[in-house]
C-alpha cells in the first residue's frame, strides 16, 4: 500500500466518540485520518425549521431497516460530521455512581460495569470542560460526586422556574439539566459574547449559529487545525481486512465518490455508533473470523439497548412562552418508585418546546383536544417532558445483516411496567399542579418516526467491554479481544445503560481510551 495511505491512527466516524477521540489525539503530532460517511451539515435556514426537521425529515438518513417480524422502518439516525451530536439535546449527564454496580429492576438485573465510577470520574470532568457543560453539581440528590461545573447552570425561564417551585412544594428535588452549550448569560440575559441565543429549536435541531456544543464544533474542527489530522467526508467504510494471522487490521476499505479506496494504520478505531460499528464488524468476517470480525464471543451486535424513552406534552392552564425549555429535570424516582413497587422507574427531564407545526403532525392522535382548543393555542400552553426508564441487556436484542445484506434490528422491550409507572407518577404530579386533567399526550415526532423501533437515538451495548473474552467483545481499554490494533469508542461498550442520556459517558470514555492509545503509540 502506498505510504501516503498509511497512518498512525484511523478513526471511523466523527460523532461523540470518534470526534472526541480525534480532539484528544490531535496534539500528539501523530498522522491521523478521520473517515466519515456523511458530509458537513449544510448551514441553511431549514436547520431551524420544525417542518423541515420534524415533518420532512430533511436531515435524517434515507435508510430502510427491518424488524424481527420483517416489518420495515426508517431509523432516526443522522450521518454528518459530528454524527448524532449535530441533533442531540446536549443534556450531558454522568451516569449515577450506583449505575456502575448491579441494580435489581422489575424485569431483571442491570449488570455491573467492569470499571467503577471512580475510574471514569476524571474523564467525565475533562469531557464536561471540553463540551462546556453548564450545570449545578449536587443540586440533584442522585448526582455523583465531582468538582463544581466550570460553567453556571442555564437559567430557567419564568414558566419553568414556576414548575421548579411547584415541584419543590410537593416535595420533589428538581435540578438544572446539565447542558453542553456555548452560552454566556447574566441574570437570564444573553451577553454579546454568546454564540447561543436561547432559541426554541435546540432539541433535535442542528444549531445554525454554532451555539450547541456538538462534536463538529467542539472537537472535529479544532482537531483539523492540526496539520497532522485529515478528514475525508463521504467516506463510507465498507469493510475491515485483517492480516493473514487475523490478529491485525491490515486494510480499511472505503467507498467514496463511486470508487473503492484502501487505507491502513497502526491503530484503527471504529466509532460509527453502536449499531453501525457492530454492522461493520459483522460484514468484515473472514476465514479467521467466520462469525464476523472480533466476534469470538458471539456478542457483536447483541445486547442492543436504547432506553425506554418517551416524549410527552402536557397542556398547562397557563400559557408557556418558554423558548429554551430543556433546563429542568428530576430524578426522585430514578432508583426507587417511592411506593410499594420498590423498583427503579427512571428519569424525567424537559424536552425542547413543541410548536404548532410539530403538534399539527401529531394532531390525529389527539382528537380529544381538538374541539376544545385550537392547535396554536395548545402549542402556546404546551409543556414538554422526556421520560427515560432503563432497558436491560438481552442477547436476543440485536442488530445484524439479514437476507441480501439488509439491516435487521431485533428488539423485545424490557421494563415496560416501570416506564408506565413513571408516566403515571408524572400524571399524578401534574394533577396537583396547574395542568388540565387528561393532559399527558404522547409525542413521537421527536424520535423522527412514529414506529418505536426507529428510535435509535440512545443506541448502545452492541460491543460490550469486559475483562473476559468469552463474555465481552472489547477489553477494558475498548480494544477488541481478538484483533490487536482495533478499538471501538462509540456507545457500543456499555454493559448497561442507566437511565441518563449516554453522550457524556461516550465522550468521557473516548478521552480515557485516547490516553491508552497515546501511551501505546509512545
Ligand atoms: C435527536 C437526538 C437527541 C439526542 N439528545 C441527546 C441528549 O440530550 N443527551 C445525550 O447524552 N445524548 C443525546 N442523543 C444521543 C447522542 O447523540 C448519541 O448518544 C451520541 O451521538 C452517540 O455517539 P457515537 O459516537 O456512539 O455515535 P454518533 O454520534 O452517531 O457518530 C457516529 C458517526 O459514524 C459515522 N458512520 C457510521 N457508519 C459509518 C461508516 N460505515 N463509515 C464511516 N462513517 C460512519 C456517522 O455518520 C456518524 O458521524 C440524542 C440523539 C438524537 C438523535
Ligand atoms: S438554543 Fe442556542 S444552541 Fe440551541 S439551536 Fe438555539 S442558538 Fe443554537
């Protein structure tokens, strides 16, 4: 292979994992190649159009995948420089300390991680600093220990502050959601130096003014300022090839502009997202790796998790003129339902504010409201919540290539009962506050499709890490047990998912693995 096509490190994928890793490795002076199947996300007015983003799905990948029963669906997935962080809500949480241990749930056990919270804590701190997380440490009683956030919490707007006060009044512990945002404000006033203008199009939209702390803006672009780092966009990695021994990656095969290209590196890192990294390994099988690359455990693609997520809109009696709504959450039922049930229920946080356009898309489901309130009036009074219950790893929940190479995603839900109880808790609470009765309306547009299988936003678990090669794909450094120079740094390594959003843990882990890779490169 031509020497110019050989690198010290190749990173496949530029999202939360790959982008952050590139940022960590860039100052080393090592020759680094980033391979990204997507392009730069176009900066255009449609970035902030609800219709373009949530009705036309302008930026979503045009892919058709299949469920176990053969039913087709379109995954809510995005291929761009920066990966899914271009669209994320940037709620950047540490897993709770107890999430690293075994936890008994209604439907089974959430397994312990092979490393502890203390192993991750320093990297969480680095990731929070890098992604400019604004928060208030310790306000949430489930918060793990750590230094105060460098950036102050994003202030609540008046309606959300009122909700905060009401929740406190009924004995709960609302907190400020930690958000990765390039925001400078004083007493709720945006300063001239701020990139973010606190607009209503945060959650699920790309940011037109580079205010969101996404992997493109925070990690990839600064990495590319180093002359030793190169990026190829539109570079779809179709296969990884091994040496004759099967112990090293000898070639990375790329489809780009209709041609096939081949690159190599001393170290190859897959960070395609939990689903696409598993698919890449599975389609890179060979005589030495008959069940797929690095799959001697048989676990590649299995134990897929994605959280039991649900979006709800409540209709408040008062108007809700909030613009930036994702500032409040409460975890009072995270580990314990607080009643006879006794099992964990999960997390509640606010979602981006719904508008008339989004509500129109969902209106057929909400016939009960239509005679009473016009859609624009519902939108004016809407308050939006995001509920997350932990789902459990199950080897039968898997992603794989089916007939003719099509992508199949097999999923049997777990912890449906706690998820329903969390919703009932919220319903009961709103009953006591200032909301209409019958007020919790399911919102599915946020996930991009009404088909639940398509909600892949929090994908993780498909290349689990662990000390034992028989029960894990990756070792504790996220290097594959079977192939010496192959690492995976996306969400695939999670042994269990907790019930907080995954991106900060993926970023922190990428910084941790980056340190190991730098030690190895010398
Ligand atoms: C609408 C939405 C809202 C979200 N909100 C939050 C939130 O508030 N907080 C939070 O913590 N998380 C949130 N998430 C989840 C978060 O975005 C993901 O957990 C995170 O981006 C995953 O990081 P990753 O590195 O595993 O994968 P990604 O960020 O998806 O990056 C994978 C990259 O690999 C590229 N790629 C894939 N296959 C190939 C291939 N074969 N060749 C080359 N390149 C390839 C992709 O194009 C992509 O750039 C949200 C996600 C969505 C979609
Ligand atoms: S709220 Fe801020 S970061 Fe989010 S889209 Fe608007 S300007 Fe960008």
